[in-house]
């Protein structure tokens, strides 16, 4: 079965509150604008998630909810994965392989943070070699597998790399 994985870096965050914990930083004005726009781009490509996994950090959670709204995904179904907060690349593969993703799920969106998301994208997307996924940037991959737990052992195809200023 063809499966699609969309990796999304959180949208632009607000750094205006001195001393604020990193986990609690919200989106800024641009982030609140970019996230639904990127969701509309995904929907225009026919990419609507069967499942969304997201870091619970405020900026990643807000990005996931705004994109979900733009693709008509029920935000109450988003699964919050603590391990996605500032994780290394290896954790993405673990989350995909160990999350018991139902075999009926064809498309998964994952919302997380740099540098881990960029490293993971570069490791798994053939031909992708980028220094940085910009805020609210997306990398889309496809692969053939019977189970999501087979992700690591399969070859992947890069579908696209997109970001808000790429117009």
C-alpha cells in the first residue's frame, strides 16, 4: 500500500516575552498566517491526513491545529507525542515505527522542531540535502509498505519540499 508522510516544522514563533520557557512560546502574527496557508496548499495537492502526530509544545501544537483546520481534520483527533519536542532524527523513526499506526492509515502528518526534523528529512528523502527546513516548511515522502512499522526498511520517494516563501 502506498503511504505518505508529511513532515512539518512549526510555524514562526513569538520571541517577544523575555524569560518565557521555550516550550511555551506561541506563534507570532506571521506564523498564524503561514500555517493555514500551508494547510491550504496541502489540501490543494489532495494531501489530507488520516492521522496527525504533533509535539505538544505551544508553537507546534498551534501549527498542527491551524493546518488541521485548513485540511478539515478534526483537531480533537491530533495525537500529542511528547518525544517529538526537540528530538533528534532517530526519534521520528521510532515514533513512526512504535506508534501502532493503524494499517488503514495512508497519510500521516508530523509536526515538530528543528534541527531534528531537518536531519530526519535529509536522512529519509532521497536527493534532499537542505541546511534548514524553514518555519512552517514541509517535506513530503511516499513509500510502499504493508505496515507503518516497516517505514525504516523501505525506500522512500521525495514528493516535494515546500515552505511559505516558496511561491
